[in-house]
């Protein structure tokens, strides 16, 4: 069985292309009553970027906070806020920010047309109705959330995405100028999320020419960004993120992502930095990638938190192992069909203890 892969239908790329957002959205505004919600990372409150958002009289500027990774409860609350703001549904939802904000925008656009709580849709293809038109304006590069068919949410019982064809954005606006203000450590962590997507995809047993084509180009761009000096590094990383997302969409991530989900679920460690912490412990599985990652880390002058698991008790460690080993496709991609005989609970524990 081959996956019939849903792609983002429209993409605009280039420095300053954010200025075209109003024109891009205008076909959605068919009557005077039509209105747009701009789901915007609250880091932009009062900034020059916020003043450039093409707000019409009836539109809603909805600031969101991503200090914690998106939770189902927060999605439900924001959806309710949008529903009660005006008597009609919005004609478009625009997400402006990093992976977390883009995920919130995707989730809101889905939950506006699907009844109940977002927890009911955590899984694969559980969404029944098409979402409200939704567009992404990434301000941080690396996650690939701008191209993926999921929105990663932490619910009361599980951390699992709303995976569906309806989740995919209708439009992506790639303006590398918007990433200019990202703090250096965050730029590195999220950039490494992309680098690791490529390493895991290219080393995986699920690899095919489709994923390889995107993964190799993305990896090449990551190397240019983090090992060389280029004035247009932000442009390169934005395209690396897009291509890295395309690569894993048709293959899978691997051991690093599986273990990082454990760190994130139990310790609340954010995705990018969690991937860096896990990857640094995986020399045995990705020897060249981990070596190169360390060179990139040194060149960027960023470090990662160490000994994050040292105070965990047995029960907590077991929860973390359960979460990580629950992600069977990731392990199968990394280690093959016999992965369970290789990645035993003891082995997973020993890896976590190195972090
Ligand atoms: N849907 C997917 O396919 C997918 C894939 C990978 C990760 N994710 C999700 O993405 C999230 C991680 O995303 P991320 O790494 O992009 O980080 P993020 O969205 O969590 O943002 C990290 C920090 O950077 C700040 N920031 C963003 N843009 C900025 C800018 N231009 N200037 C200054 N600060 C800025 C944010 O305010 C935040 O404090 C996680 O929640 C993860 O689960 C989703
Ligand atoms: Fe990732």
C-alpha cells in the first residue's frame, strides 16, 4: 500500500513576501461579513511585524502563548473564543509563529468545523469535516510543521497529533526575513530538529527515492547553514525545513524522535531541544550524524541541558520508556522489523540515563 500524499497547494517564497498576505487572503473574503483570524505568537505583541498584519475591520488578532507546547485543552479554549467572537465562522485562519503556533492554527481551523473536544481526534484520520481555510506564516525554521499533515497536541492521556489530509495548510507564506529576531539557541535547536529529520529519514529502513530526494537537499542546506557562513542562511534554513518536512512525510523519523517524545511527555522539554538532548546520546545508531551535530553545536556556540534524567525515580523512568517504545513505526524505521529484540527496555533506559 502506498500513501496518496496530500501536498500544500500554494506556496509563496521570498524576502518581503509577507507584504502580499492581504492579496493572498482576498479570494477568501467573498462578502463584507467575511473575517479572518490571525493566530499569532504573543512574542510579536507590539512589534513591527504585528503592525504589518493586514487586519480588516471585522478581523480578529488572536495572540497565543507557546511557553508550553500545545495542549488539547488550550486548543478547545481558543476554538471557543473564535466561535463566540462573531456570529459566523471565519473565512480563514492564519498561523504566524514557530511550530507550536502553526500547530495551534491548524488545530483551531479543524475544530471550528468538527464538533466536540480536540482530544477525540488525536490519532489518524479521525477528522470528519474539512477545516476552515488555513494558512501558515512561519517565523522560525526547522519543524516542517508548515508542510506536515499533523498538529502535535498533548492531551490528558497522550501526546498525539490530529493526523489527517484536512490538517494540511491551504497556503504557506515563506518569508525568511521573519526569522530575524529568533534567539540564537532557539534558532539552533529548531534548526537541529530539521537536521535530525534528515538524518533519521536518510538512515531509515523506510527510505525511498521520494524521501531521499527531499532529505538529501535539506541536509545539504542544513550543512551550509550550520557549518559555513552565508548571508542568506535564513533563506536556506527555511527551505531546509520545508524539504525536511517533505522527506519525513513520505518516510518516518527514528530513535531520536521516539526518545525525545519520552522527555517531552514526562519532563515538558520542548521538541527542538529535546531532540538535541536525545540525539547527543545516539552515537551508536547515527555515528556520523552525531559527530557532525557536535561540530555544528560548537560552531554555533550553543550548549544543551545535561543530566536531565538523573533525578527520575523508577516509575517516572518507566513512563518515559513506555512513551518512547510505544512509537513502533519510528523504531521500525530506525532498526528494522526486529526492533523489539534490539531496543529492549533496558537498552532504552541506558540511553535515557546518558541524557
Ligand atoms: N506539526 C508538525 O509536523 C510538527 C513537527 C515538529 C514539531 N512540531 C511542534 O512544533 C513545536 C516546536 O516548534 P518550534 O521549534 O518552531 O518552536 P516554538 O513554536 O515552540 O517557538 C519557540 C520559541 O521561539 C519563539 N519565536 C518564534 N518565532 C520567533 C521570532 N521570529 N522571533 C523571536 N522569537 C520567536 C516563540 O515565541 C517561542 O518562545 C512543538 O510544539 C512541536 O510539537 C510540530
Ligand atoms: Fe521533529
